[in-house]
């Protein structure tokens, strides 16, 4: 299915659902680089959505150490389909992040792709779950979510804090050539415990 060691699986290779978001391939590549993964790492994906990031993580680390959380049953089912499609597995948790995070083992890296409006609480729980020198990455389209996440990581004394805005445009063929079509800007926060 995906015979490469590099991240950035094309979006069209994933099973999709209109009501479940997918992190686009270019953004996934950046997110994975910010996570700074190693083969034996334990990783938590909060708000896994379609599972595109979960799949890419499982291709990088031992999948028995990967936990994917979502409170939307459709998202969990779609993540399962995508994991199966790419021949990997993860621990899927159909639950609210704030309810299940306390019971999970400490993690080397955590990606937060959705907080359902509970940004500060979920970020605080994620930080408490990170091992020393663990990486936290938050990706969002909302400025308000980024503000809350940034405020929380600063309050929790995280280090190597970085905020990146990514604006991707993709080429689209038109009658007279190729035009660039912009995608939504994405904000990515990364920090080390």
C-alpha cells in the first residue's frame, strides 16, 4: 500500500468520510517531523479523526505503543478501517480524552488534533502524561485554540515552544495552465517537556 519510509501518504489512499476530518498529507509530514519519533516511542493521538496521523505514526513506531483517542464513534471506525488498509494496528479508544488520558501509560510524544473546546484541560492532561523530554504537538485551524494551547504550555513551563503557521497551495489544471488553489491555513504548536 505505502512502500516508503517517508511520511506524507497521499490523501486519496485513505478511506474518507464527509463528517470526519482528515489531516492533509503535507500537514501530516510537518506534524510527524515536530513529534521527533523514534522506533520504540509510546505515542498518543488525541482526536484521531480519520486516523491518517495514527497510521503514519504506526508506520514509524511499534504500533502496540500507539493510542488513538476520539469521542466520535464514526472517527474510531474510520481510523480502524485506515489502520487495516495500511496493515498496521493501534490501541483505539472510543472515549472523551479527559476521561481516558489519566489511565494511559506515560508517552514519549502526544499529538492533539481535537479538543472539543476543552483545550486547556486536555493540554494539561497531555503534559502530565508526557515523559521527561517528551514532545507535544497541537495542530488546529482555530486561532482561539492555538492561543489557549500556547498559554497552557507556557504556564506548564514547557520548553522549545514553537508556533508555525502553514499555508499550502496545490496546483490544479485549468484550460490555460496550472493555477494554485489554497487550503486552509493550519497552526502547529510544538513543545518539549
